């Protein structure tokens, strides 16, 4: 019972952060691994996905009501992400996910540097693609991000926000709203799979989901009230945190822990494949 209370607290924090700039999974997943000792990795991931999608969906609904969303670009991206997220999860049984970590670390560092140097990055909402380009780019980006989320995952929301700003010309608020739509699609794809296989602890996931919704509502309200400047600042803080975590897992003493987790996931995926 005490462990569930701790997990609910982390789900609330993850929901708040994820609603604004993404990256909530880096708070919630380690907590699940710590407070659910002995639980199979697949069940840990499935339980976390149910909590995550509740918070993400809640944030998406609030954003949709308050921020104009370009569905012409977002819906194709969400559809492609839904399909490719499943394919990414399947690919995990054939490839070593840990090999991606150095590459993702470099990309995140570049994202942080670019965002920090470009003070006006994401401050103005000025879409710069034609309708046909938005559809095409939406499909391509949705497929790539969806596959990545199913295969590896960490930092997906932050990457989406950066892409929607840099390529589509959205501001931080519009990019956060768009990212939530795509995130719901990738989470739903994975959740359906986990649920079908029975890899969800509902007695843990449901209380966490409720707390995630509360956190996401507070996070979304804060983002809408404080505007793009606040979102940009928090984005830099979260991306920096992700970079430090990735660096520690890849090159520090935590690397062995990541290898163990990666091996466990691969073994589980091989059984499913």
C-alpha cells in the first residue's frame, strides 16, 4: 500500500511535467522499477502505459479546448505513429536498444544548445509549410517518432515539441498540444498490446492514472496561463535532465543497470516474437 502511494506521487509529477514539455516517462518508469520489485518488465511497462495515457489524454483534451491545432498535419502524424509504435515494439526483439543511447544523447545535446542559443525559438506561431507538405511531413515524422517510441521511448515528447517548432513553425504551446495528440496515439498502440497480453497491474495502474490526470491538468493549466516563455524554460530544464540521465546510464556507473534492463526487455520481446 505504501508503495502505491509513492507511485501515485511520481505519477502526479510525471503528469505535470509531461503535460507541459514531455519527458514524464523518465520520472515514472524508474519509480515503477524501484517500487515494483520482482514484477516482470513487461508488466512494469504495461502498468506505466495505462497511467501515462490517462494523463496524456487529459492534457490533450485541455489543449484542444484552448489551443488551435492544425489537424491537417497532426492527424496523419498520429495515424503513422500509432502503426509504427507497434512495429517499433516488435523490432525490439531483433535489435539492441542500448545501441541507440549514444546517438540519442548527441541529438538531445544539439536540441538543448539550439534552443538555448535561439532565444526566439518557439516564441512565435508562424506555420511555414504548405498543406501538402504538412501532410507529408506529418506522415514521415509520425512514422519515425512512433517507431522510436515503441522501440526505445525516452524523450519522445521533447523530440516532438522540437520538431513541431523547428520544422512546422509552431510556437511552444501549439507544439506541446500537437505532441500530446501524437503521444496519445503511440501510447494507445502500446497499451492495447500490453492489455491484450495481460501485462497490466490494474490495482496499481488505476490509482496512478488518476494522479497522472490531476498532475496533467495542473501542468496544462500552468502552461496555458504562463505562456510560451515558461514552457521554453521548462523545456530546457527537462531536456538537460534527460541528457544527464542518458549520460549517466551510458557512460557512468549506471550503465550496467541500463544493460540489465535492456537485456530483460529484449528477452521478454523475444518470447513474444
